[in-house]
C-alpha cells in the first residue's frame, strides 16, 4: 500500500504420500498457511510473520537413520518471526 504497509500470505496443500520407497509409512495430507504484515517508514522496517498460522500437525520424510529405519520428521507448530530493521 502507499502508506508503507504490506501484507503477505501463502496457502499450500500437500496430498497424503508415502515417506519411503517401500511405501511402509504413509504421511497424512495437510494444509499450511503462512501470513505476514510489514510496515516501512523511511529507513525503518517492522515485520511480523506467522508461520503455520493454522497450527497444522504435519510430517515430512527424513530419509533413514544409521540403522536403516525410515524416519518421518514432525514439523514445527505455529511460530512467529519478528524483524526490526534499519537501513543505512
């Protein structure tokens, strides 16, 4: 916007899929929402981003451990990132 405010967001859907080649571990489908807002005033930037805003419980394939077992890694719940930046 012309007043220095900026909004951002993204929404993604991942279908259920197998985490391993042998199809032993099936990871569930999920929706993931990220949103953010920022304000710029002169050399200052203030930004807040909320990742996983919908607090989805989801997993990603993590390969294998040292014993050859397949791994599914839980991903982070809702989390926040705050930025204050001065450009000089």
